[in-house]
C-alpha cells in the first residue's frame, strides 16, 4: 500500500477558512481478525456471495522483517463487508483463491502488494490500480489519502503506516487503520473510472492494468552496490570487503527474518571496508559494531573480511561493472554528440506531450526505454522503416501499445532531426 506523506493538504487554491473534509470511518465497525482455516472458509463464502469488484490491500513488515510476506490482508466487497485475514497461522489460502476467482481486484499501488499476494497463491483475473489511474489522470499527488480526499471528500488517518505488522496480537487501532484502506476503494475506483472515460484514457488504463496482472518484482543483481556511502571506499579490495560483508549480513538477516539494517547498518560495512580490521578488538572499535546483536556475529564479519583480503586479484569486483545499456546521459555529449542531441529532442517532445495529455512523462514512456532507443536507434533513415524499427524496439522492451502509438513518431522525428543537424 502506498501511504501518504505528511506534507500539508492545502495549496494556493484552497481557502484557509475552508471546512476540513470529514474523517473517513468504518461504516460497519471494526471486524474481527480471521486467523483460522475455519474462519477463512466463512470469510471466503461471504466474499463469494458479494457482488462487483473486490478492494484488496496487504500489510507487510518492511523495515522490520527480511521477507516481503503479507502479515495482514484486507478485503471489501459490496454485500460482504470488510474482512481482515491473518495469513500467518493459516494452513491454506485455497478457499480465498476460489472466492476471488474471476473477480476484478482494486488495489492502490499494485506493484507493492501483488508480489506478497502472489506468494500466497492469489492472482487477479482483472485489476484496477487506483494509484496508476490517478497518475494517468494527471493528479499531482496520488497517495491513497490524497485521492480519497480529492475525489471522494474524506480525510484518512495517517498513523501506523510504518508499523511492524508482524506484531501479534495486532492492536485495534492498527486494524482500524488497515480496514480503512479498503473502506472506499470500490467508490474510488468507480469515480476514477468515470474520469478516465471522460478524458479518453480508459483504453490506456486497461492496457496498463492488463500489464500489471503479469507484474513480477525485479530481481536486483549486485544489490550490494547500493550500500549507502560505498563511494568512500577506495580500491577493489575495499569493494570486495563491502560485497562480502553485505552478503554475510544478508545471509544472517534472511536466517533471522529481520531487515538487514537491524543487524548492522550500511555505515558499519563501509567503516570496516575502509579500515579492513583483522581482529576482534579492531573490528569492535569501529562505529556500528556495537549493539543490534552485531557483536554476536564477530566471527562471521572477520571471516567475510578475510575472504576479501585473500581473494585473487581476478575475482575482485570493479567499481563500475560492464552494462549492456547506454552510458549515463551526462556522458553522451562526449561519447556521441548526435545521440545526445537525439535524446534532448526526444525528451523535449515527450515533455510537451506530457503537458498536453496531462500525465507524467515517465508514464508516457519509461525513461530507460527512451535512453536505450535513442542511444542505438535502427540504422535506416527511411522515415517509414525507421518508425517501424522504433516500434519494434519499444515493443521488445515491453512498452504498451498506447505508449508506442503516442511516442514512436516523436522518437522517429528526433532521430531524423538530430541526423540532419549533424
């Protein structure tokens, strides 16, 4: 679930003396938590007997647990009310899988919740993402609370968004907060769907939602390179120390099911990679290796550092690994001035179209798709063949049909203009 920031809701067009929007409350009160197989069968029967789409949300324990599992699932459907499902103690999710078969799911920020729902065997037959709908409609802020207030006229509680949802039992205040996340999802979906039709963007939205159904969370390669402060580490052996310590911390965190930063922070990894201590006393003298249980793993940290110290030169990591993608845009002017001009022209055209169609430029075309296409466009300069080639490239990247129809002609013009200017 994508929750709200704490920035103020008022703006230059909001009268200071305007009455605040009423607080959203649960129309049917707080339901009990379903945490037994018998209870799940009852919940599934009620949901199956309801009508229309199903509002769904999931709460994870990000920042507390290593896993991305769902610790609470909230569902609401017309005629069945709200159900709060605790999947941790359940032996099967099959009754819910069957109850949701063929239904449209309503989620907010579907890419956040779909992976943990998929892990439970829950896959949507169709879906509507209220956050993505808000982006396509040009809303400047698309958090759930803002959209509910802007579109439906209710304010939402903002507490507990960063709570540890692996806590048991879950406090009633947390459960109420979670239930409110699905209280008006159906109404929000209907209002946004009407706006999409009015703006002529409903076909775009359907393509986006169909694409989301097959969404899989990307697997990050070399995730250790995202260690905060790693730029301060010098030399390839220092980089090896960062990698080995990061991998060891990740192994421990996975084993204990806690977020890695609760074992040792990134700052501790960087400090150890800079100093490369060889004994317990030197290691424990570094900032970050006190508390949090770090000391209990001293032998693990020292073994990781020893692996880095004795690693053959050919196995040491390099600062910037080779990539199959284009170089950073800032380097284009030196490496390929014509490509740099292509990119500038394409960006200018897409930004103009973004303003005209009232939606973010990144939703018109994924920035990485744009960069890759402009770095290595098709070799032909016949306008028709070039357009066909760019369409093929964008399709291969996974751009949706509506995006290709709007942006491929702009990219074709950018390539031809940049060549003519060179």
